[in-house]
C-alpha cells in the first residue's frame, strides 16, 4: 500500500512539475511536497504500521522520493532564475547619449564652520589647541574641578553616566587639569569639543553641543586680562564691536565667576524666544580659576593665577547666522545646511 502511495505522489509531482512555468509555481510545489505538512512528510506516518523488517526498506523509498523531488526543484529554480536574468538583460536599454549624473561638492556643517573660525581666532591670539576624551572619568570632569562627591553644584549639570566613575563629559573644562599635568605655566590653551548634558531639548538647548574652553595661567593674571581677551575675541569673530554685559555667577571651578551675554542679533535686543525675551543671549561662563583646581593640576596657586572661559559654539552660530532654533543644526535638512559659508 505504501509503495503505491509513493508512486502516486511521484507521478503527481512529475505532472505538476512539468507544467510549472515560473519561480513562484516551483516554490508552491516545494511547499506542497517537501514542507513540514507536505505530502512526503505525511508518508512517514505510514511507517508506524509497518513491521520492523519492512520499515528500513520503506524508509529508503520515502527518502529516495524526497531526494528526487528536491533535485528536480533545485535544478528548475536555477534554470528559471538564469532565464529570468537573461530576459531582464536582453530587455534592458541603455541610452549612452544621456548626460551623466551631476556630482555636487560637499559643504562644511555650519557648526563646523563657526567652530573652526573660533579655533583660528584663538590660535591667532596665542592659544594652542588641546583635545581630550568625550568619555571622561568623574575625577577630571568634576572632582579635579572642585566638585566634591556630594557637592550640590553637580545638580547644575544633568549628566549621562556610563558607570559610577565614567560619564559623557558635560564641558570641555575636563581638559584643564590634564593640560596642567602635562605643561608648566605659562599656559595659554583652547580646548574645543562636543559635550553632553541630559537636558530638555528646546529652541535654545540640546542634549549635546559644542564648546570651546579658553584658559590662561601665568603669574599676575587678572580679571582685566579675561575681559580684554573676550572683547578681542568677539570683535574678531563678528567683525565688529558687539555689545556685551557681564553678570556675577557661580561655577565651582572659578572664583569669582561671571556669565557673559551678547545683545541678541536675532531680535536686535527687542526680545525673542531664543533670548527668552530678554534681548540678551548667554554665550559664555567664565572666571578666575579656583585655587583648588590649580592645586589638582599640580600648580602653586600662591605663585600663579589664571582665567577660564567656556564658549558655546551653537549659541554663537545662531547669532552669526540669525538662526532662531538650535535644533535645526541636528535635523540634517539639506535645504538648511546648504545655505552656509564663512
């Protein structure tokens, strides 16, 4: 009975296989005969009623049928695929008279343009460039900058922690102590790079941004040196004298500390959402380097003093280009990005 069943399936398959014309029909045959619930698999159910002497022979007959069907299907799939490919090639038409595709020159991102200009200006003013890691230790990002483990000022910067001791740096101030460990005063350095803070994204803030840290350490460095440096920097950056104001502020790594504002170019000081309707846009936090930071870098605060200033690149780019939403820098809209040059 099983022999007859095997022969019936073989004849039925060969008939259907002969009239199959395309890859889809071949695939349907594969499922019908070789699938988990296919006709060949159903033959295995008959083996349980066979005697122990009959079972090896019947099993071989079923396996031979399976291999025969598999061979037919695989050969047919290869043949049909080749025929379809040849047909596609023969029917393709290439018009060699058509003009070639135009290649467009790439452009620098507006943030990169402003960042590079800021670096060039600082270099021209005698600041050398130093870089540091974006994944930083708690020591260089906080502790060496006068943030103790339980210092409430840590709450000022919502931090992305990787482990208890590793984090994404919240400012490029992390390079300060590294440079102090590497060089002796006088030190005049700029530290550019990307920073990360766990903040709400809005028209004026983002979870990542770019910053340039300027710091100068030598004997007899004073607040007037800081103000003179920033005034000269703004003039070179904007190619004109800009109206600024300085407000007392607190940062653990400077004492005393200030925040510097520039009159908003976007609204001409009249008030807009970027400047929070104040007419001023905060662009830098600065101050005299705290004696504890100098000590952490191995520098004697009794002999040396210094200033540090952290400048936000995106904020300055918004002023330079009249952009009212910081999120536009990261949305990758080519219509926006293609507009910029210096």
